């Protein structure tokens, strides 16, 4: 039986279902390694509030929390997770392979280098994609980083393209799609008439109007102010719809001011935890995610699809090559082209029955992006990395 570890910054609600599937496998002894268990303040960084997720994140799999010696601990910066003791831990635990969640914090590189020294096969599953233009020196650093890994788990098409640009052979790549717990989201966001009526009543959404949902941190990366610009332009074109904004962050005050000054039909729900978010999906007809290249995937699109909503996303959102089929599961607009997004909003708002059909298409598609599929990809990568194949590819 293979002994496998997966290192990540902290318990993440989207990763935990994958861990549980790995733990259920009779082919491996699995353990998650966390760099920290964040405080409410650390968890709420960029959300604008202090909070803890209200679903269990440490059940159903074995885990170990490493000692974080960072002088400025946190989840949002490279030196926020510093765990030099990982090398000794790997040595004493005798893992057959280690999966690392990218290279976002110092601990990730400490772990990859420790694996190299100890001769432990190392697999990377990060979020990087080829949609962002990078300086030559960053590309050079990435090429050097790739030497630390024996196998790669791209999360989607743009992720695989990123590795290919760095010279990684397809034989060393094993798709472990980015995913959410589809069944949980679907069960908490019903689309029957009574559930939709109650959800709309909760948020003050008119029953007869199309409602677009923005769900995420109100920060520059996600472009909520740009969305409001597009909403204003769509209204000038004669469209009549509502927008539900779920989330909090540094730009909330500015968003509320803009919406009020321009008399936009926008409702602000604030931050909703996992047990509450389903109502927002039930109240809405489609998701809008106009983010910049910092949106390396956009798991909120998976959530919307699982809830039966199509999505309108920018061409810099990492999941769009995988999840958005134009006019079938959603629409893609050029990033920052607010007139183009406004025109898409007009088209979408004009036909709620079409949005419902597209939502069903989206739900069908997202079933392929499941924790089970991700776990299977990771297991394949681990088998490859621990075999002779890794050294010959």
C-alpha cells in the first residue's frame, strides 16, 4: 500500500472532499499536511471580516499540522507559511510520495526540496495557467522549479498548457480537475419554484426579473466595480434586471456608493458562509465573474454550475477553456471590455428560460469535475512518480 502525503497551506473547503476520497482508497495510506490552522482573522484576509467556515473540514481523513515559524504568519503572502521541520517529518514518516499544492508559500518549496534530498517522489498540483503574460525572469524561475517535481497534476486545460510551455512532457501530466463538492451545493440550492420564491424574498429580488449573481471577495482582482460599470451600460441599452452581490472586502464601500449614485438595481448580501450560500444560488439565474488573471480558476463557477446556473466570465478566468461553452453553458467576454459584458448581460437577461436550459447544461458538464476525478488523477500521478516511468519521461 502506497503511503501518500498532500501538503497545503490550511484546510480548504474545496480540497477536503478530495482528501476524503484519497483516504477512502484501499490503495493508499493518505495523510494531509497543513502549514497552519488559520485564526478567524487569517481566514478572513481579503474578505473584510473575521470568520471560520461553518462546515467540518478536519473529518474523514488523517492529517498533521506542521509547526509554522513565520514571524508574520498568514495565508496571503509567500513567507506566511514557514515550516522548516517538514524535512524531519518526511524523513520519520517514510512517505512513498508527496503531493504539493503549488509553490504559493515558502513551505511548498521547503517540502519540494526536502523530497529531492530524501529521494521521495514529488508531485505538484498548483493553480498556475498560461493565460497570464509573465516576465522572462519569472519564466526562468518556473523552469528551474519544474526540476523539483516528478509528476504534475494540471487542474484544467490552461494549467496543462502552462506546464507544456515549460517543457513538461504530457506523459508526466495527470489531470486532477479543480472541483467542488457538487452534491452538497446542489442539495443546498434547490431550483423548485417554492425554494426560488423564498430565496428571492430573502434577498429582496423581484420574482419576475432576471437576477445575476456576483459571489466573491470585493477586491480589485475580481473587478466588482467593473461589473457595476457594465450593469450601468446594460441599463442604458434598455435591459431590466437585478444583481445580487454576495461577499465583502476592500471595495465594498465603493461598490455600494457607485450603485447608489447610479441608481443601479443591486442588492448587497454581505458575506455568506457555506451553510447559507445556497440561497443566493437559488435566488439567481446566472453568475457573473469578470475577474483579471489573478482568478487562476474560479471555483465559484463550479459552484454555480452545480447549482444549475450558467456563467458569464472574462477571458482571464482560468476555468473558461474547460467550463464555458459559448451560448451553451455561458459566455466569455474580453477582460475589461465593459461594453461587451453589458451586451452579454442584455442578451442573457432577455430570456430566463434559455438561462435555465444553459444551467442544466452547465450542471451536466460540471459532474466531470468532481473530487473523485481529482483523487483518481492524483493517484495516477503518484503511481507514475513512484514507478520507473518518472525517470524515463
